[in-house]
């Protein structure tokens, strides 16, 4: 094993495609010393020494994961355009270096629908830009107004950023073929340029768009308007990279461009077949009517926001406008919607009484008649929004600073409020004591409290959100006052209580400014409650108001209602945290807490725009401030949040367990368990796993499964445990799970042997007689003695997904993926992933029809997918192959040929090609190697 052989092997594994794939999935990348040692059947220490020397010589970077990963420097620098400042990196530094670059480059992430109706189209576009060596020529199709031009611009922006090039180095040239549709000569001159004297009026040589777009992208809008001769010249350019200016006879020019075309027509009807073949990728953009309601709403918000920024005014859009627009079928798609919104804002702007400042209301009556008529039909049939998106019930408020809020025009019911004040006066006149008054109207005050909460679409305190609808000084005062109550009473106030106080103060202050109230109640000026009296004094001083005694009395009742919502301090318990992107965590926690009448379930929302490291630091600081003794149970949604528990334990020593794919049902289950008990999270976690309520996060591991057997009295006993476990596994057809015997000391110290097991295997459980905190569920040995508990353990193992059958059935899929990987390095005009998908489906049907032997399907499938990839490449490039002795061979194998010819139509339709009989003959030989000799003998 020479150093060069090792390096050659590394370069065969760590390719550009491999790195881009791992970075896109945000997974660790590189190769370990063990991987290489296993490949060459040598010692890991020998390979490790060689790699570390290469790191010192600047040939590789080292990533300090467990185990350590190595990556070639030149691939990172040349292929990914990443600048490396040192040779050794932590995993966190690598994430910041690579994943942040990928995130910044991903211009598609700001597109509405990037994670919804346009996710497939965006993946296609990214493939078109990244596909080696120069990308794939692409045709964007879709109805008028679906955003084809914007999509093309975004493809360019994505390509420029990910290649790390300037606009000059990577130009984008746009041309609308319809502008010169009636003058083909001038159109071709625009595209390719012309020399002096090429035609009448050609007084000087001009540069064409192809020349301007060299090394970049040429976008041809309405490409169906391109005349046939123009299409022919373009596909010659696409084939050879060469062209001539109009009027040139001998000079051949070169251009390296990626062509993106856009059309509203069916490409088969308007483009030459020979030209269409040169464009391997077609991206179809969906019309507005086929997009989800939430995407329509976001598009509408974006268009209103553009008008708000343009006019520097705040717009309040009637809730019925929001509903009507999202339901209407705009035949001209986003373009028509944009025109409608611009007209709406223009009419509202003109009607506004405050032309220079203030909010502009956009009333429903300003909508076009046809949209209002369509909405009436929906209302007649009682249409309701089925996606539980409650913002449809609120007016839409959009500011010039691009802040978007949904609020009711009247957050509080003034009639209900005045009715409560009247009740207080009446009961007080009757001589009822304060406590008696409180009892009589407590339910009404509670209803008032709930009405405020239910009127808001957000349920947690977010000052930035509150500032949009309440004066900042009222918000700040409410936070300050409630914090004081919390400290004085040594209790914890809920966030909902802060919201209620802020909204009540806003309403109270607005009301007192409008009307002049007189002292009409016999209730004393002071309420007798020191905290309330102090608060009232501060309100009067802060806002220069005098509260009538009725208002003070009501205020006292409201504060009592708020403080009745206080929950005990749960720091002595284990904590339950929901972690999710966006506002999902708060929503789930709020539902759980309301249903269980508690404040136990905590939420941590990670804004989509926030850096992962910053989010983790905030989370860690919050947890540390709680001084938790029995750990944190984390229910997370996905991605980087799944690592927060591990990091928290590493950095603070606080025990954690993490459950992926959080849902409200899972959160309620955990809340029920943890509220009723006061136990360590390990016990809760294990109980939850054993009851089969979810699939553990390690279920998808590709490593072989393993169990550790441990004992406090030494390895001898743990080996006895191991033998017992092995027998149990064999009895239940789980004998393929590895079992390792360790002492408790080895387990506790997480020594080298333990680390080897964790690095090399998927550790699914630890079994012993003393609980030790490791990153796997623990089972006491007694749980394997009785039949019922043993059954629970076996159920748990089956739930992890590490079944023997699952391992066996990976072969065919792996063969297809390996074939696609091979094609990616050798074909130019076709998308290997598309070939893999279509060919795999074709082969599955063909194998079944031919009753092909199961044991040979994986190897033959691998060969055929590669053959099909090169076959499509040949046909697109107009190259043909000849099969010797075709006629006698087909005569001898008619049935096989007919079955292949029948099934292969799926490939012809998918890639718009015609496959010859010669190509099919070569496929027949791959399937049945002996048939050729027998036929031509």
C-alpha cells in the first residue's frame, strides 16, 4: 500500500458531487483512517500517521469529529471555492464555513413556495446550474404570469453566488424573442452579432448577445418565437460551443454559455425536435390556482408590501379582501394579481383623508367586481378555510418597513367592558363588599380575560410584535409591572397575563382620552390591595391620567384574575421543552398548557433567519438560569435543533434526551407523564421508548446495530449477561445484532473500547445492573427475565428499525444509486438522477414481466442503468451504434424483444427520444448473455 494508492482511493471517494450532496443535506463529510485501513486491510495507526503527515504538508484538512475526518484541500478550494485558513477544524467551524456559504448561495430560499409547490422545480434548477462541467440547458414552461423570468433570474443569482463569481465574470443576458419576431434577420443579428456589410444598413460590426453572455447565462424569453434557422444556429452552438456572426464565412468564434429558455407554449408544438433534444431539462412552473392557499397569501402579502414600501404608507387590508383574493382564479396568474393589488392601493391612497401620513384602509368594496362576485359564490355555499390558518379572520396590516401583522380592528369588546363597569357600580351601590362583588362578576372578568387572548394570533410575549399594535411605552410598562408582581409575590407570571395587561391598558388609556368620566361610585379611592394601589398610582403618573374608582375596582378584579393564573415553580422537576423552527414550538406549548391548565411545557422558537450558534447560546443561557436538577426532555422538530440536547449536556452537564419529529400529541403525552411524576428524565425516556410510542432518532442509521452488556462486579458477569442476551436475540430472529461485554467502569469512563463501539456501530441499548448515563436507552437486566418484560424489550428493538430484512433489501436501491453516481462522472447531456429514477421504474416492471431471477436483479440492474444513461446520451448527441447480426438475433429472441420494446416506451416518453432496435439488442445481451452465441452460431 503506497501513499499514492491511498490518495487515489481518497479522491475516488471524496468527489465534488459527494461533497455537494453532503453539504446540501448538512451532514458531516470526509473519510476516516478506519475507512482506508479497512479498504487496504492494514493497520489504522499506519494510515493515521500517513494522513496526519499529509495534513501538515497542506494536502488535507482534518475535522475533529469522532472519529476524525479528512478531506482533500484542492477539491475544497477548486471545486467548492471555499477559502481555507488553517488545516484543523472543529465540526462547528466546518458547519459555519460550508453550510453558511451554501445557505447564502441559496437564492431560492427566499422564493415563496421554495419548501412547498416549487420545491421540485428548485431542485431541478439547482441541478441544472451545478451539473458538471457547465450545467444543463434548461427550458422553463408555464402559463403567462407564473414567474418564469423571475425564476430564470434566481437561477442565475444562485449560480453566481455558489460559484463565487462577479456579475462581470458570470454575466446574465436577457432577450425577448418576441421583440423581433417579424424580422428574423434582425433577431439573428441581435443574438449572434454581425460584421460590417452583412446586410443593408450594417455600417459597423456589432457584438451579439451570445458574445456578451460568454461564460454566463443567456436567457431567451418567449423562445417559441425563435425562427427555425435561429433554433438551428443555437443548437449548433450548444453542440460545439462555436458560432459565426452574420455575414462571416471563415471566422469561427467560441462561446461557453448556458441557455435558459422560457415559453408559455407546449415545446413539442413550437420547437424543432432537434433543438428540443439539446435541452435536457424542462421545468414547469405551476399556475397560481394550483398553489396552496398559504402560498397565495404570502404572494399577496409580498405584493402589498411592495406598494407600502413604494408609497411609504401603512395599509390595513380588509379581511374579506384577503379571503377573496386567495380564493379567486386569476387566469393571468401573479401578473394579474399584482395589477389588482396595485389598483386597490392606488384607489385607497386617493381616498385617504390623511394624504401625508397615517394608515390607509383598503376596503372590500374597492375590489374588482368579478373578484367580489366569485367570493359571494363561496360565501353562499358556506366555504371555510380547511388549512387551520386562523389569520384569514383578521385584517392584514403592512407597514413601509415590511412588517406584516394580522389583527382585529377591535381587539376588545367595548360593550362588554362597559357592561362590567356598570355591574361593579350596581353591586357597590347595593352595599356588597369587594369580595362579594368579585364573586358575582368573576366569570365575566374571566371571559373578558379570555377574549383578549383569543383575539390575538400570537400567544407569547414578543415585544417586536406587540410594538406594531400597542405603544412601546405601554408594552414596556406592562412587562415591568408584571415582573414586579412576580418578584413581590415570589411566583411566576404567565406570558399570557402580560399580554392581557398590555391590551387592557391600551384600551383603558384610549378610552379615558376620548371620554370624561365622573366619580359616580361609592367605592373608596383606594382598593385596599397594596400591589394594585401601587400599580394604579404608577399608571396615573406614567400616562398623566386619573382613573375613576370604578375603573380602579375593575383593575383590581383583573389583577386577581391574572394572579389566579399563576403556576408553581417547577425547577425541582425535570423540564419539558419544545424546540422548533419558526413559531411552531410556541403554538404546541400553548395548546398543551391550555389543555392541561399549566405552564409546565416550555417553548424555544428558532427564527428561520437566526444563526444556529446564536440560537443554541440563547437556549443554553435559558436552561442554565432555571437550575434544573433532573434534566431536560427535548422534543424537537428537525435539523440542527436535534443536536441541542447533546451540546447542552456536553457544555453544562445537564442530562438531556431528545425526541425527533415533535407533534402536539407527543408533547401532550410527555406533559401528562412528567406533570404527574417527579423522576429523572432517563426513566421517562426509557418508559416512552418501551411503550412503542415513537421511533427513536437512531432508527435510520446505516451502521450495524449493537448492544452493550455491563456489570458492576466485573467483566465476567457482564459476559454471562452477554451470553443470555445473545440467546434471547437468536430466539427472536435478531441474532445479527452485535453484543459487547464491558465493565461498568469502562462504560462510565467511556474508554477507548466504548468509543470504538459507538464509532463503528449503531448502539441501540445498554443492559446492566446499575444505571449509567450514556447516549442510548438503558435496560436493567431484570427486564430480560420475565416473559412480559422481555417481550417489551424485543418490541423496542424491532421499533428501532434495525431488522434483518431491511438490511437485505438495500441492495437494489444501492445498485441504482451507485450507477447514478458513476453516470454523474461520465455523461454530459443527461441528468443521472432522472436516468436513475426512470430506468429503475422501467427495470422493475421489465424484471417482473420477464420473471427475471431475483438474485441477479441487483447486478444486472446496475449494468443496465449505466447502459441506459449512455444510450440516452448517444441519442441526444445524434450518435448511433450498430448491432452485428441483428436480424437472426431478433428472430431467435422475439418474445424478449417485444417485452423490452413494450416497456421501453416509458424511457422514450420521459426523455423525448426514439430508441433503435440495435440499442435494445445490446440490452438483451446484458440480460441474457448466452443468447447471442446461440442465435448467430
